[in-house]
């Protein structure tokens, strides 16, 4: 079981300063290495133990950082060790990642503390006989860093990109094909840049200046986001986000600045019937409701009952009462409701996708995705477009969006759709790359107009 060591951990955390947080981070790394999702693994750790906020921050940075840098750290194990990373016992491999990440990527942690705590974990948690190996590799890594010794360079630009940015080789190949070597490096580096939090102010009950002033008065550093009329970037805060002023009252919600650009492109009007076909967790549905001043009918559909609960919770907190929830497969809406043919004024398809534009937020995602996954998603996206376009009125507007940068899911998807559906015209499309648009997530959006009969 992925978390079989957790209860043992609870009873064995050492009193050594920082050791408990590092052990918890190691457990998260192990769990993700065994197939768990990083956010789920981290949440289980936090639910199991009572860590202070400062320790939670350290656990998050250590675990998420080491997971992001998996390939880079493996390359160092290959370079320094007698046994390659792929042949190391998983428990040892992930512990070495924990130590190496601190040495190479965390300037504020003294190297001695990184090495000593990692060796101590080896001695006290099932790797006693391998503690000298851990000590030797980490001290060799530190000597390399101090002497400016880097990993051996490759003449293959894809291998260099994959190693230095810690991304899969197939993705490095694709980025270079799509954008060239120089821009590929910029995008890949953005995958590893932990962005500030963006929020969207709920114009139904608050003004952006009011929320900004409240944050300022509580020591939450923030600034306006260019191009997002209701957006604030929070560069530093404290405590749990849900305890920040205005959250419980529904005055704002968390939404990346790139995502905040999507709902306005629907150009929704009060009184209209609008379908959000892949709605969970509800960020875009509630944004649409805010834009139409809660006057209209928004059908928020998602196939997951569990995820739909998040839509309901968000809508209730934000006061967006014009949302109607439906748990269903959007591909089958016309079969279930034939009377909905030509019924909706606007349709948003925020399609399931590979998420390549949001790798900075999801540290484990880069290790889950491959070209086979993507082609399956391309088929699903195409089916959604085919199934949902009959529900749109003549003269209506369809917005298709993804949080990926893969052309097959974006430009090529829409190009193929338009070739087969002459009753639609492309009004606008845009690809936002990670690192562009003031450091927003990678996103794609296409606005399609259905011709009047």
C-alpha cells in the first residue's frame, strides 16, 4: 500500500530539528513514486499529523520540488553513484532525491543540515546499512556544487533540455519542434517556477479596490493583474488561504489569470441560457454568473458526482444562484434531452486535456502524461465538440478552451472541427504559453460562432 509506512511514521518521528518535516516529505515522494497524486498524498500527510504552518510550507516545498526535479536528480545519482537511479531501491532513490534537492535547489537550507538529516533518516528508517551510500553521494554532490562541476553535457538538445528542466524526453522533443530551442528552454523553465496565487474578485458583492485594501490592511501583499479587471496577484500571505479576509463571505475565489480570460470571451448577456459542459470545480461557471449579474440560466454539467459537489460549494459561497447542476456525461445530453437541440445561447467546453500548461502547479503531472494519453484525450475532445454543437442556437457562440499547449488538442483540434462543420466560423483563437502573459498558466481558447439559418 502506498501509505503503509504512515502510521509507523506517526510514532517514530524524531525530535531532531527538521527531521519530522523531512520524513513527511519523503513519505509524500514515496507515495507519488508509487502512483499517488501529489496533492492527495500531501493532504493525507497533513490530515495525519499536526504540523505548524512553517513545517507545512517546508514539507510542500521539499516534496513538490523533489517530484518536479525527478529527472534532474536521477541524472545526479547516475553521475555520482555506482548504481543508476532506475536500479536503486525505491526507498533509497527517493531519499537521495530529498537530500539532493536541498543541496542543489534550496539555497536557504545549510548543506550540512540537508546531509545530516538525510543520513539520519536512512539510519533510523529501514536503510541503516545504506546510510554510508547516502552520505557519500550527498557529500560528493556538495563538492561538485562548491567546485562548479555540472552534469556532463550532451550534444542532443532534447536531452539537455530534459535534464536541465527535469521534463520527460518526449516533451523536450516536442517543445523544440513547436517553439525552437531558445523558446523551448523558456517554457520548460516556467514549468518549474512556482507562481504566486491569483484571485478573482466577485463583482456581485465586492469591488476589487475594497478587497485589495482589505488584503493590504492584513499584511497580504498583492497587486492588480493587467488585463484581468477583477484579478489580484497575491505575492505573499500567511496562514490558511480560507481564513483570509473576504473568503467566507464569497468576495473572491482562486483562479489563475489565464483562466480568468475564458468566461468573458463567451460575451454572456443577462437572461441567456448558457451551458458549461465540463464545469467542475466551477471556477468558470461562477465567473459567467458574475458577468451576467446572476441573471440568466447556467447549466453546469460534470460527469463526476464528487467533483460536482465542489461546484455546488463554490456557487453557494459566492452567491451565484443562477447555476443549475447536472451530473451527466455531456456527450449524451442530446440523447437524454432531445428538446435541447438549438436551446443554448452560449456553450463553454473547457475540455479535459493533458494539462501541459499547468505543470508548474501539478508537480507530478509531467511524469503521468505521454503521447498515448494525449491521443486518447484528442478523441474525447473531438467527441465533445461533435456531441455538443447541435445544442447551440443558430447565431450562438461556442468557446472551446484547454489548459494545455499541445497543438493536437488545440489548433489542430479546432481546424479539424471547422473543416467538418461549415456552419461554424472562427472568430478568435489564442495560445498562451507558460511564462507569457505576465506568467499565467499555459492556455488555449477558440471562439466559434454558429451561422444563422
